[in-house]
């Protein structure tokens, strides 16, 4: 049994999809960061960086509970645990890790910041908005070119690299991106959207009532509480 502590954002959803794709049993615990759930002592004990997702595998390595945070690390751990979506040959595995790192270090932060300046930022910073949009558009061009010659991100097989990237394209307009500019990404996105495990994964925690995006929520997410020393 895996205890999942998460929310319906791209970093959360990649783990939700992986759990469903692998057929792993899980109990879901919502962390609504508009309510400040990410700052409870119980959650910080699992995820000291106050970010979702975190998991506790009740049947961890060597037996007993094992806690892990950082979505990329969780995907690799679950892939190791199940042997799924993780090529066994050295070349295939390195390609998968390469694109996973590309997502974790590049696409995630750039899309997140582009979303921030298009959607959440209280003050409009045209330079910041343009900078993160250009960086995101650049990453889309790189991915679109990769998918022009490959069915999946790391080649012919569906891997954790696809699972890590896919949820970031669920709402491209929120980040200022025009999806039709990237036809190969659109083809890949539509193909993966049809997978039953993906359909189930994106339903996880969807029905939980969420707190409104008001001043209190903004303070938790981007104000003093977010950056307090703990
Ligand atoms: N590198 C981390 C990023 C996690 C992350 O940024 N999570 C966001 C939601 S997508 C979060 O928990 N935000 C709540 C907060 O910052 O307080 C990962 O991939 O797990």
C-alpha cells in the first residue's frame, strides 16, 4: 500500500498516473495548498520542502514504511519497484533519465514560472512574463522536434519521461502557450490521453472540494508563510 500526499497539479498528477499505470494500491491524502495544508508538521515530516507530491510506501525496501518526496525521484522509485516504464538496457534507461531530468530541471520550472506571471502574479512584470514564455516556447520546440521522429519522448517505448512531461500539457493556455504551434506534441498528448491508466490517474483527488484562490490562499502560496524559515 502506498500513501499518496498530493494535489491536482502537474507534479502531483505525474505520480497519480504512475500509480494507476502500475496498478499499485494507494490511499490518497489531499494537500490543498490554498488552505496551507503543506505547512502542517505531519506533512513537513514527509516533505521538508513543503511541496507535493510525497509518498509513504508501507512496503518499502527491506520491509516497512519508506518516505519519499520529489516527483522525479518518486517516478524512478516506482519504476524500480515495479520494473515498469523504465527500459532495462543502458542506452534506453539513459535516454529516459535524460528526458526526465529535462522535465525536472527545465520544463517544470519554466512552465511553472510562465504560469505564475500569466495567472497568479499580482503585479504585472512584462519582462518576467516574456522571459518565461520565451523559455517555455523554446522547450516546446525542442520537445516537438524530438517527437517528430519518435513515437514517445525517449524513443519507441512509453516511459516515465512521458509520464513526467504529459501533465504539463493539460492546460497550455494557462502558461501563455498556443498548443497548435506544436503538432507533434499534440499528437503525442492525444495518444497518451487515451491510456486507461492516465484516464484514471487524472481523476485522483479531482472531486475534493478546494479552497478559493483568495488573498489568504495567495499568502500561503506566494507570501510570507511560504518563505518562513522552518
Ligand atoms: N521539484 C518538485 C516540485 C514540487 C512542487 O513545486 N509542488 C508544488 C505543486 S506542483 C507545491 O507543492 N506547491 C505548494 C507550495 O509551494 O507551497 C517536484 O517535482 O516534486
